[in-house]
């Protein structure tokens, strides 16, 4: 005689989820609703729910939405000497870098830091960094993240250069960027706690990261700086100077007074703002 067997206590949450997913949902909204109900019924825990919802979200996003914009890319110059490149790699802490020629649009390839750090043990001036680079993957801004993630896995590369409709470099994206959209921020022991890009000081002034997006700047200070020509406040400040300023230089834009606190030869890093 056949008797119904009670569900096994060892049944995995995935098996139970599969049961709940029958019949097949017709769209993402229905699937998301099923996942929420599964969480409420304790079929899946909060971590599993977050990962599943992240995976659904990634399926709808394009590369342009999460890429590191061109203005924030850390690149290596092909004409730089090995010691300069080593210093830049050590300071940045990144593991992969685009190597460019005369401009950021002239991408020669991708350099893995480990390939160059080997030279730290056996310094030489005879090595050309262009001989160490690997071919750069080029993708359009409209590339779906779900497709790109599959290509990252199948073709075994971890970084891609993103180009706009005119073929210019718009930014870059890594496999870690996509995974963070699914599982949340991935930090290691070398990551510093991220500070707010706009910080009020006791004397009434503000410390402003040059990479602060203009939209965020306008929202904070209820201002109307144009977003048409530049993405970051650093871009507007450099344009006002007409050159990349040195530390200590000052400029006024509308009713804002900016002082450069940190900068190098290529870009601004930190500004002091007073009104």
C-alpha cells in the first residue's frame, strides 16, 4: 500500500524553491514576487534572496550603467619607464590596468600587475611595457551584463574596455563590478573605508572629492552646475582653470570658491569649497 511520505527535513532550500516556482512565472515581476513569498515562508534566507534578486537585476542592466567612467580610470602610459609604472601600480593597489598611448582612446592592451611586479626583483631598462600587455576586450555601452558575465567566464578575461557609439573609450568594466551587483560590495583587507565624497568641516568649509558627480554636487548644494559637458566636479574645475592646477591654486565658479588640496600631473583628487 502506497502512503504519502512526509517531506524530508534534508530537502535543500533549492529543491523547495523549485517546487514553489511551479507553475513557471510569466515575467520577472511574478518571479520576484515568488522569491519574496519564499523568503517570508522561510524557504530561503535573506542572503539567498539578495543574490537571486541581484541576478535578476543584472539581467536587465547594460555595461554603461555600472562601468567605471573614463574620468576615473586608472591607466598606465606606454611611454613611462618601468620604475614609474611600478610605483603607480603599488600605490593604486589594482591588479589590472589599461595601457594607453597618446590618449585614453589609444588602448594598447591590458597589463596584469603580477607580470610587471616580477621585474621588481630583476630591474631592467630593456623591457617595453607594450611587450607585456594582453589583448584588450572591447565592448559597446549597450552590452547586457548577463551576456558579458558569461563571456568573462567562457573567455577567461576579467576586464573589458567600454566604447560609446562613436568608438571612443567611455570607461571600463570588470567581472568584479558585475558580481558586486549580484552579491553586494566585495572588499578585501586592502580596501579602505569609503568616505563620503562631500564632507562638512568645523570651520564651515567642505571637502569635496574631485570625482563627485555633478548631479550629486547640485543636489547637496542646491546648485545648477551644468551636466552637459562634464560628469564630475573635477572636470568643471579643471575647465575653469584651463589647465590641471597645482595644489594650493584657487578658482571661483558661480558663488563657489574652490581650492585644490590634492592633485597630480594628470587629475584633481580633493578640493576645499567655501561659499
